């Protein structure tokens, strides 16, 4: 399974309906994910002090003590500036039932590591993923990667963006 | 602007130092970014051909270990365990240990037990072994001691070399394989970066077959999952050989030319029909046949196991079956073929100049790292009494019979602990020496998930009064006058690590051409050198090549250096005769576990354990941030969870007569109904995940528990919801 994330926090996300060639998107090749948790750690290290991990920005880790996740994916909701706890353990993408604002609302949301992108690098989670699961780029770049994967065992493709969420 | 995958930080830094991660066998190259003498960031090295920039959480957390608040920074000593520790200098503490040894242990040097782990560096193993031989104790427990391993014995009988990594394909050749059979290993959890090579091969069309008793992450990525009952892997492999013979899928040319003992092996296989294996293991017959056809029809096919598989009760039989399977398909010596035992050790020979005769050496405590002979000797005083211990990093996470051993340790006359953290072993010690982590000292690194030898550089100055373990052994040798034959030990006991490494490498015939300078990722291409590399062949045609060293052993037309044969057994061929191996422990002990639920009381489960990736428990403490909550857990089956009335996150209590432990539940179908899985490496003094180690619930040696089951690496526990 391959997931393509688009989001309102991503740059140049004006036209969502048909993903524009120039739009920055995130591609996640779930077939390669081994839930090692490096993406979460990468995020925590990026925004913590040296050697002292900080809070995770972009990733929903389980809220309750001891809960385990099926996948560790950069599966944050990027629809608004208030990341919430509506995270389904079994369907790893986000549902936003009534747009409640949680206690975490004050924390900064994922901006795909703006600092790193300004320096010309991929965001921390995509750079650090040891299994080459996460790709970031314009849709034009990612088409090349998808075509490359198509020669092999090509899984299902899902596009996840604001259009996937039911309008009340 | 176009953005790229660059292993670079955005934080400011002064300089970058390239080094190598020694935390597991994957051997990842590291770039450490230093500012004002402090390491501020750590990234993978794209130029290292083994990881190509990837880094798993274990390597990523190296900085957390470095700057952890609880790290030991000064030597500590006390007379009795009831006294508080007082700080000391290295000189004082070493004098104290030397005097105590001379006073109390001179008369019976063999009552001292030395346990050396690779996590404190190669120098720790090498100098600890040498010191132990001068001192006169036979009880030296280290991974580089081939006499202590079942795997080496089987390898020597069958292939003629006792090095457990000898039939390994180089990592970059794994993608040449057409079918991979992984037996009882979970590299996706233990060595993720090496598992990347397997997934890359899968992307190129390689069939991935996984045989394991647990539904592991690796198994989820497989084309064909063979989930068997614990301990029946050997029977499944022999049944596959049976199918290969029956359908004539064996490589006859190879068998005629290079194999002896064929008839004996074939008659052994006849006992293991697919039907019999199905009854024993629970894997459907069609799946066994399909897996066998994959191995037989695709060429080359490889088998991946673990170099510690020999420690299981069926160890000898399992290693034998793996080698036999690759021999009859004719893939030994092919790129992308052979038996690949992960985390193997290179053929480095640690010879001491000691002429001392070691008393009591017939009572040598054999057994690999997790072996129980030494623990029994500590707890019960048989077969030989142990009065003093020198050990390092996290010995007690491997300790079976938790209660009994803890009591015995209180009666020891001297315990010296070398390590990083105040863990359980620290609290039992009389003298504590703080060690540097791998970022603060240099040394040789074995990357045993390939056949590479690499070098770790010193990236920053050592914190506090920490020093490498070499200085402990060197100081002790100087004080007891053992140091004169060794030019690398200075007058006061300081050790030149580069000189020491050169000294030991030159004395190992298969590694004689390697020097620290050739390995240093700062000066030479990153990725190190693949052994064997004897002195006359080290001059590679292209010195800047990504892969340096020999591609593989046992290649057609090649010879093992110093023997003149392709397979240096007495006959010059692979010996498949089971009679030669069957005397080894556990060859015939197939474990017959009844199907799930049958014969088990509702609250009694089989406890299994193993290492997981998301920390560096080997260094003593978990470094992972607590918010991730994935480090310590007990996996149980949903059906069992319903019976016990627990949900994800509830705590359960595991208990038997040897000890008890508590852990949060992870309800998952990764395990069968009669199994509970807890990762090892827990420590009761860990600041984040305090827990008794699951190994404390295990017994010393496999004993019949009254239910007709003999299991090592597992034990029976009572499980209930913690109140």
C-alpha cells in the first residue's frame, strides 16, 4: 500500500482536487514500514535539545499509556493548526469527527520541517527513515519514484488529503 | 526550490567526524556533528556501503546515552555492599582491585569469573581474555571464544572452518539471491538496516520465506510465512530437504563433487516427511512443499539464521539442517547463497603470551553468552565455586533464576563492574569503573551481519573521569606485572588502542593484512574491509572501491588461505553425515509442544524473550523517550487477553517460582495463544522503564517441567492481571 499525503499546512496546497505537479506532497510506502519508530524519534530529536528529545510535532503517538500502534507513520492530521487526539489505532489516518480542540492545540503543528526545507533538505522523518519508506517532494518528483515502484510489486495507491474527510 | 534527502542537520556545528556504530552487527557508518567539544547531531553516513545513510533508533539514541543524567562519571568503591560508595581516582580503584585480587584470590585464581561483552569494545574482550589467561582462570566468557559455541563445532565438522560467518554472502550480494529463507530471526526488529537489504532484494523479485515460531515483523513482509510451534524449525527444514530429494530438485553436480555423507543424510531426511513435519510444527504440508520448491528451483537461494541459534536447545540440529539445505541446493560459495548467520564474529585470534598452566580447566564453564553454566556456578557453586566476578555493561539482564542469583551475588567477595549506568549490576558491585561510550573512544568494530571489520573513531573528549575498558585491563596488567610481553601497554598501564588492535590483527592469519589506518572512515573509504584479508592480498586493485576485501569464501576454484582446499575438512568436501554432529547437545531434542490451549491451565503461558531495536539496552539503560511507550511490554493473544480480562495498556504480572515481573499488555496476534513475549534488556533500576528482566524467570539448564516439554529460551509462567 502506498499513501500520498497532501495537507493545508504544506506549501503551495491551493489546488487539492487534482494534485498539481508543483505541489509538495508526502509519499509513504507502507509496504516497507517495519514500525521501528525512527520517524517519531527523528521528529523528537529535531525539536529537542542536543541529546534530549523534545515533543513530537508531526506524529500522533498513543495518548494512553501502554497503547501500541500498528504502524508508526507520519500520519498527522494536517488539516488545521490544532492537532488533536482523534487517532484511530486500527486505521492509522486521522479522523476529525467534530473538530474538537484538545489540550495539545497549543503545540505547533507539522510544517514539514520548514527550516530543513529552506536549507534544501528533506524533513527529518523522511531523511532519517532507515527503510526508505517516506518520500517528500513535488508531485513531479514523486511520480518518478512511483513509476520506479510500479516496475516491482506495486501495491494499492491511496491519496489522503482534506477531500477524504467527510464534510458535516 | 528542489529539496533533497541529505543527511545533514540544520543546527550549527564546527566539524563532522565519521565513525561506525558498534551497537549491532549491521555496522552503520555514522556522521557525528560536533560543536564546542559537544556532539550535537548524529546522522548516517551515505558513503558507507553497508547502511548508505540509514540509521535505526538504536544508533540515533547514542547521543541520549552520551548525555544521560544518570551516567557514571567517576570510579566508585566500597568495602561491603552495605556501605555507601565513595568516589576515587582510576589509580586508587585499580590499586584496590589489584591488592584485593592478590590477597584473596592468589591461592585459587580459578574462582574468578570474567564476563566480557562486545558492547564495551573489542579491546575489552581482547585484553580481558589475555589478562584472564595470565591470571590463571579458565572462566572467561566472551563471544570471541569459539570453544564455547555449538555453532563453531558444527561449522568445523561440516565445512572445516569454525568461524560462524564463513559461509556468509557479503551484504551487497544479498540482492543477487533468488529466494531467501529466514529461520528463527527477526532482522526487521533486531537489525533494521540489514533488513533494508532484504526488502531491497524483495523489491527486485526475490522470494522471501520466513520460518519462525512468532508472527514477527519480518514475517509480515514475507511472501510465504511458515509459522511453526516453538522448537520445531529443525524438523521443517529436514522435511524441506526430504521434498527436494523426492522431487529431484537437488544440485547433483555439486553433490557429486563436493559432498560426502550423502546417504546418511538422505536416510535421516526420510524420517521427516512433510506430513510428519505438519503434525509436529503445525505448518500446512502444502506450504512446506512450496517453500522447498522455491529453494530448489530458484538459484541461488540463501538461508539466514542467527549465530546464537546454537544456544537453543535444538541448536546443533538447526545449524546442521541449515547448512545441509544450502549444500544440497549447491549454493554454498555463490554470491547470494550460503548460510548467513547474523551477528557472527570474525576469525580474530586472541593469543596471550602467558605460560601459566591453568588449573581446573576441565571445569571450564562452556556456553555462549546467554548460557547458564556460569550462572549456576555463581548460584550453586558447581561444578566449581566462584568467589569473585569482573563484568561489564548489563550482565544481569541475561541472568536466569533471578532470586537465587541475586542472593548468591551478595555473598561474593569481590565484584568489579565496568559500565555506563547505575543498573542492577552496579548495585551489586564493590568497585565500579565508568566507561566511555563508543563516541568517546576509538576501536575495532565487527559488523557481523556482513563480513566487515570497521573502525570507530573518537568523536569528542571523554566525559568526566570515564575511560575505555582497555585502560582498566592495561592498568591491572601493569600492577600485576603481566604487561611486559605486550608493547602496546605503557608503563603506568595506559593502552594505545591502535597499537593493540594492530598487534591482535597481525596474529590472526585471515586478518593479517588489515590495519586500523585501512579501516579508519576518516582516512580510507567508509565501510571497512571484508575478511578474509591476509597480508598478501590486501593490496586491492581499486583502493577507492566501495567494497573492499574478498567477496566470499568457498568460491568455486578458490582456496581457504593456508589449507589449499576449497572446503578444509579432512576429505576436502562438505560433510553431511549427521553421525558426526548428533553427539552435540540437542541434536535429537525436537520439542513437541501440544497445540494451543491443549494441556495448559488457563493462566499458564510459555514466556519467550528476545532483543528489540528501539533502544540500546546493551549499554544498560533505555534511552528512548518515555512518550513512545514501545519499549517494555508483554505481547499476548487477544483470546488470552479476554480470558484474563485485560486490555491494551493494562499491567499483567508474570510469575513463577524463580521470580516475577510486571509489564503493560500489548494484545496482538503476533503470538500464539499459549505464548507471552517480553523483550529482554529490562533493568529494575532503569529511570524510565524499571522492571525485572524476563530472563530472571528462566531456569539454569533445560529441565523437564513435568509436562513433557523441554524448552530453552522459554519457560512456563503464571499470568494474571496486576492489581
